């Protein structure tokens, strides 16, 4: 498969039940919400999950979390030096960036800034073709706090602390989040992002929460409900990304009650002449 030739837009709906989809470190790791009470998932959070899925599918990834490191490198600079070598060995920054794009799928997808000691104060930037919005819930979410206790002291020297030391756990009772994104053809040509890469990204979105379970997100509490994948017939797109994203809406069926499942919403698609999406069920 060759370089991507057609613009792509996508819309996904993710259901969250009794879980913390993305904690806010400035608010005691409570689920992120805006001033209107709508739940939020940052684009960084979504990209982290996509990178994890890329690794699961056997792809090379530059920005790896420490618990998923597969090459023994303890930092980004160490990984860059181990794989790419020294920046001075390249004739220019473009050659360095090109090699990075050829090596790592997440770099040629999302872009990356290489600003390490090895680059001698020079910042080498890569603009990626894949842009992702923050996920936002369709209705205000009900954030709940649960007080938890430990059944045993962590250390023998925990003077004055009993085994029932208190802690807090925060979660969203239920929320349906809309995630939007696009793939830019012009930038795909610069990073070498291919049709095959686009298909891998689509599969990563469809299986976004596979192998993502934790104490904050128990298995089954996060679910990708639907993925709408719009492939335009030209490089600039038949319609703007904003119009494509607006064409997929979800409305609450019973507006007088708090939603408790994805079945409480009706997802509708406004037809756009000449642009029919591929509709996939999540995992």
C-alpha cells in the first residue's frame, strides 16, 4: 500500500460505566469535567491508548509508557540515540526526522518534537497527519467519590498510621463520550503515513480499550460502541472536517432521566451526498 491519498475523518462513541476514564492530576485525580459538568478525555489520554494498541499489534512506537517498554530504553532520548544514532551523523534535521518517521508509527501518525542533549539545543519537529480532539460526554456526568481503606500498613515504620488508613477513589457512574479526529493527506505525504497505517489506526480505534484495564478502569467498564470512518474521494475532502463530525449526533431518548447505558441514546447520521462512512462496532 502506498502513501495516503484520500482525506479521512472519524467519529467514535465510547461508553464509561463506573470508571475513571481520565483523571485530572490538578483535582485529586478525579474524572475530568468542564464547567458545564460534561466529562472530558484529553487527546493525550486517547493517544496513549492508541499507542498501546499499536504496540499490541506489533508496531514500533517511540513514546512508550514505562510499564510497556519493549526495548529496554529508559527515556525518549535513550531510545532516539539507540535507534537513530547521533543527530550530528545526519546531514540535516530533515533526514533525522525522515528516519524517525520511517522507524516509528506513532511519530509518522501524531508527530513528535526531538529536543534532547544529542540534538545540541536544536529542536527537530515532525507534524503528524493524525489529529484527535478531546473526548467530551454527550450529557453531564455524575462523578462519585468512594472512600477506601487499606487492610495492612505499607511499612513497619508507618508510626501512628493504622491499617485502616483512608483514601479516595473517583469514578463516573455513566457517560457516553464522543471522540473526533481526522487524517490530513498533505502531512501524511511528509511523514510517509500510508494506507496500511490508516487501517492500523482504524483497528486501534475500534479496539481502543483492549488491554487497558486497571483499578480505575475495571475490565468491561470502558467500551467503544461505534466507529464512523469517513473516507473522502479526494485529498482535501469533499466536506470540512467540522461538517463531517457534526453529521454524526447522539441524542438522549429520555431527557427526564439520567442516562445509565448507551441504549439511552439514539445515534443518528445526517447523510452527506457522495460520502458514506464505514460503520464499525467496537470491541
